[in-house]
C-alpha cells in the first residue's frame, strides 16, 4: 500500500493543527470534571499514582499505536484495521475490534453531552450572579436543584449535542482549528488562575497530601478505575485519536507529537486536581461526593472572590469548549466510517448518529432524577439482581454506561489497537510511520507496544477479578 494517501474526509493543514485537535480531544471533561471526582471517590494518592503509571506505560503506547494505524491507512478505524490486516496477510476480522470501539465512543458521547450541558447551564447561572457570596451548602443545594430537573438537563444536553453535531456535519477539519487556537491556551491560563486562588485558601497542602500521599491499602480498589480513566483521559481505545491520525500530514513525527499531547493532558488533570481539592477542603465539602464535585466546589470559589462572577463565566465557557472539542472526536470515527461505507451524505449520517446518542443520553439525564431509584447489578445481602427499583446498592443508568465504557470497553479497545500495531502490522510499517531516529528509542517503543502495554492491561483485569 502506498503510504502517502489522503483520507476522503480531508486532512489537517499541518502538524500543529493535529496537535491542537488531539489536545482538544484529550483535554476535556475527563481532566477537569472526571479526574478530580474519581481521585476523591477512590481515595486520593493511590489512584493518582496508578493513573500516572497507566498513562505512561499503557496509555501512551496505545496512543502511538492508534495514531500510526490511522495515518498509515487514512480511513475510519474499522476500515483502517481491515485494510492494514489484509495487507499484512491477516484476517479482516480485526476490524470488529475497532467497530466495538466506535460504538463505545457513541455510548461515551451519550453521557458526555449531558455533563457538557451542565457546564453550558453554569455559564448562564454564573453570569446571572447566582453564586455571589454563597455558602458551601447552598452551592451543593443549587447543583442538586439543577440535576433534579429533567427538563432543564434535557434542554442543555440537546444544545450541547447540536453544537457538536454542527461541526461534524461541516467536516471536522474545517471547523476545529479556528475555535481551538485561542481557547486551549486560555483554558490553561484559567486553570493557573484557579490554582493561584487555591493557594490562598490556606488548605493547599491538604490538597497536595490528598492527591499524592500514597496509601497502599487503597491501591487495589482504584486499579481498574485508574487504568480505565487513563484511556478515557487520553481519548484512546475507541478510535478517536486514530481518526485524527488519519488526517495527519505524512511528514510529521508521530512519537514526539503524541508524547507532547499526553503530557499536556496529564498536566491539565493534575492542575485541575490541585486547584480543586484545596477549595473542597476550605469549603468543608466532601471530596468523595462524586460527579457533582467540580460543579459544587468551583462555583463556591468563584462566588467568594473579587471578579469571581466574570472569571466564573469565562471558566465555564472554556470548560464547555474543551468538552465540545472532545465530543466532536467521539462522533467523528463512526461518521467517517458510515460516510466511507454508505456514501450517504455526511450531514445526514451526523444527524442520525447524534440523534441516537442524544436519545441514549436521556437515560443519563433521568439517572439524576426520575430514574434515580432504578438500580442495575444490585449485589446486596439478599443476593444478586440484574435490576431492582429502589435498591440501596447497584449502579444507575449513567453508572452502567460509565462502567461498561471506561472500565471494560476502553481497555479492551486499547488492547486490540496495541496488539495490532505491535504484532500484526509488522516492524517495518511501524518504523516507517513512527519515524523515530534513535534505534534505542524505537526498540523501547516497540517493546512498550508489544509487551508492556498488553500485559499491563491484562494484569489489571486479572487483579480486578481476583481481588
Ligand atoms: N478524553 C476526553 C476527555 O478527557 C474524553 C474522550 C474519551 C474523548 C474518549 C474521546 C474519546 O474529556
């Protein structure tokens, strides 16, 4: 196969645009919303440590694998795996792994859009001055009021999904660059300002200890969640980075670029945690409060500083943009696939897929209100039930989708992609795409892709099962 093909969907103008798009995909609600609340739920330091190890040893190799597969094949994930497998004399069935990944991306989008909607809602609330001078418990009650209203959540979920679909319908290459060029750097600046605020709370060190003190007894509990979140945070395991790789110019180096994107993403997560936890402690909030953590702690901070109202508006706009640029990358793989396979117009494909995700997302909307009592996989003293209304334990609809995608499908997708790049594609193809000059670094990368990452994923799964 010639290696200088162009995808039918277009291509990034330069390596710089790829970096922007990939960072836009990686940095999102995963870093700012999900990472801090998971650190809280899974007990701080142990989770952070495992997360960082998983990023370096598993996440980055998978990310490299995805990018190089995408760029070599210049097609949507399922078609890419099929084409490259056939080319290397293997079974075309490899495409099923990528297909499962693309479905997973859509499932993630279903709840991602709901939470993205929360941040849109908060732009307005902040601007109205709803949080000026509030006490911590009032912010908690405010958030409780927001999620208790299914209509309100549905409205913002709908708007968020539409905003994402519009860019995809136009073609991702055209829409993304302009918006991200200014917004991503601004987001960093805002995070640093927030960090500055948390330094003044008098609880900064408490936050640092919470995030970095290592408690070995908690290690096992957070193992699978931390690995799953490493995938989620880097946008790998579902084909998002692969499709962006398919639009990457041939002459740019994959390895340096990807390591840079992974570092940036991890940096934003740590920054978010360091900004958030001191505020959480200063306000006397509960760090393990779950998905509401950011939506309770940050408005409290903004409500109690000079210019907080303005900064709060800017912050939630940036969060919404970060979420939006990730949501786009969740939709693109399947859209690209269907456009390649069916020749139906991009606009229609986008509309129907976004509609389907929106519909599934209603389940997440209702998880926080009218379906709060609906619990799946209940395992209490009385035994195991697949479903029970009003059970004290078990997962709600959002919990099920989150568990299935982050803990199971993302790692399995990642496993499929690294094994494919490491073992199926052949050494020369990988060397050609990665263009790593140093033989040592190339051998190290190949070793990570062939052994460390796949074995690491399997070990974490096994540890979870035997725990
Ligand atoms: N990485 C994104 C975030 O952290 C979420 C995402 C996951 C995007 C998987 C694409 C694919 O918010």
